[in-house]
């Protein structure tokens, strides 16, 4: 049985098509009472779609965030919840911070599909974009920056491995960079528990 906060509490049917609409669309979600305005779709892949949103809350100033919607079979939900709780309980500077999460139940679907929605910080660019930008400039600066990125990636991976977790989709698009040059791996919905000691 899922914890009470994960049971569907939104009576009206919701579909993922809502997230594809841009401008003026709103929906209030059960956990925090925050409202998300979808600004634009940032991208999609095998693990779901990501949207840039403005998060409004009665308790905080509006903030731009990334909202990731990852479709899941109902049987996978308990394992995913366990992983989310593990990540939230063990934060690390080089693993992206999970701000909020909830499940979205699509009651219109015959299969009664479920998606997990993740609210993440909105980063300025991916490692892929940074690599494309740094082809110009001095070779020494590029080597120094690349060494810093590699070190941060190794620290983030070591943290996940210490938790017994493996990242299943590490690639430049899933490594995000802040304007201060700090990097974080986006691993929400891309990790699997059960990494064995070698």
C-alpha cells in the first residue's frame, strides 16, 4: 500500500497533454499546494519529458524550475519512491537536488497509467552545451575546466555508488551546469538500486 500522500487526491482526470500546452495553463498539486505555470518544453527522451515552469507558492516567491514527467508502470512506483527517498535523505553537491515530487495518475487511460513528476532546479546549460561552447578559447583554460568537471562527476558517481546505486544514463545531456561552473548529475528516474561490490 502506498503512503497516503501518494494516493491520488486530484479527482478530475489529468493527462500528460496538459503539460504540452504553453501559456496560462495551471494546475495545483497535492503535496505542497504549489502551482506550476508551464513556460515551454525543454526536451524529451526515453525517461520522460522536461518542462520549464514557474513555481508559485503561497509561502515563497515565484521561481523558475524544471518539471520532469516520467511515465511509469504502476508496479514500478514503490521502487521509484524508495529511490526518491534515498536521494532526498542523502544529498550531494554533484547530484541534482530533488525539490518536490508526486505521482500523477491518468484515469482516462485504459491501463490507468502513472507518471512520476519531479521538480528540479533549473540549470543554465548541459555539459553537452558547455562542451560545444568551450571549443573556442585557450587550451589551458579548457584543460583546467575539464579537469574540474571530471572531478565533480567522479565525486557524484562515488556518492551514488556508496549508496549502492548505479546511474543508468550518464551522458553529457544529463550533466547540468550552474552559472558558477558547478555541475550536478541529473539522475532522477535513471538510477537503480542493487549495485554490488566488485
